[in-house]
C-alpha cells in the first residue's frame, strides 16, 4: 500500500487536482491518505516558512513519518510540504508549476503544457491540470467546451469572453462557452 501525506490549501481547484492524482494512483495500487491543511493565517505562513528553514521545528507525527510520498498543490502549500520533505526525507510531488527558484526542490512536478515549462528530470508535462474526470469514451467530436475563469487575482475572465465567443462562432460543430 502507498501511504500519502497530502498537503492542501482548501482551494477547490487545487483540491480537485490533488485528488485527481490520488484517484489515478488508486487505479494502479491501494493508497492510504493522510490530509493536512495549511494554516493560511499570517502566523501559519510564518510558521511554515520557519519550518522550511529549520526542519527540526517540524513536530514529529507518526502518520507523517510513515508516509511514502508527499503530494501538494498550490504555492501556499510549498513551504509546509518542503519542510516535511526535509524533516522526513520523503519524495515530494506537486500538481502545478512551482516558482522557478523552487522547482528543483521538488522530486516530481506534473505541470500542464499550457504553462510553457519544458520537460525535465523532475517535470512531467500534462495535457491540462489533473482532475477527477474519468474518460468513459463517450466524447462527441463535433462538440466543443471552453471554460474560462476561476478564483485567481490575475485572471479576469470577462476580458476573454468576446474573443472566446468568437472562436465558438467560428466552429462548424456545436460549442458551449461558460464564464465561471
């Protein structure tokens, strides 16, 4: 059985990516999961940063120590995950692109191709982010779907609505466009 220490930040999209990877692993072998949510308060962020700098500050927890792999998604999970990687000498995997300065500290990064980061020893480009969707082979090749949005301070979906709607109108098949 593969024992995972999963570090989450409570953002729905990040959780979906993380648990998409877990479900994928479960198709290949039994998996047990210990979940830890990072403390997003200023105090929690300072604690995670200090533990990253000084792993001896990470409290010993049996379930964390027994993990085979740490899995995290989202920049706010990185210091917490990296501190535990150093404390317990565990491999660390993330489901999105860490900042360039941190990428080498991760053992494995599943990064969507659209992020423009080349494959490397620890980077596996993916077609989109991991998710919980299962391909049941019922795709309609004449139907398109474009979803734009999400909770990101840098993303302003309404700026793309006209351009994306134009793409949909230009397609011969049926298309559905949605802002989230």
